[in-house]
C-alpha cells in the first residue's frame, strides 16, 4: 500500500522529535518489525553497519550516544523532503568525541521509507572518513 506524504511527514517528525529527546525506545517504536537499516562506516565503530529488526534500533543509539561528550553535539536540520513514503532529512552534525574531546562536523542525509505508518528503511549518508578520523578508526 502506498503511503501518503502527510503520513510520512508525521512519522518523520515523530522520529526527529524522539531523536531530540534522545529517546531510543521512542525511536524504536516508530519502526516496523523488519527493517532495512544501514549506517556506513568503520568496523571499529560498534554502531555502524546493517540492522534488520526493530529491536536492533534502540541499541544502536544506546551504543553510539555514550561515545559523544554530553552537551557536545549539535544537529542542524536544514531541510525535510517528502514524496509519498520517502523522506529525506538533510542536516549538519557536529559532535565532540567523549574520549579525547575531538570535535568533528559532517553534512548528513538520512533516507527514511515509511509504509503503514512505520519506518521500514533508514539509510544514513555522512562523511564516514571524518567520523572515522575523529574516533581514530580511519
């Protein structure tokens, strides 16, 4: 069943809101049981890679977030593009690595696909070299 733009925009806004609250369980609840999740990057970073099940979503965030210094992150959401079930979030991420204090900035795009009011796909596109270098994993 095709998803309308309004539903996709609503689900994406809930996703962004839950991210802002750092609510891993709330984020996870927005996803379908079976998902296509991909975050490219160094194998040395435990949060990168593929995920295929809803229950893998919250652990992604609870694994990643402690690696960033508290209060040392800024996400600037520049644009949201919605077409049917597809949502693209364009942003700039700035983070400070908890171990060592190195700050890095990367443009980012996130592609969400929504079906039946659930996110079925999340692919993140960012400067993986900058992330890897910040963590000494490049």
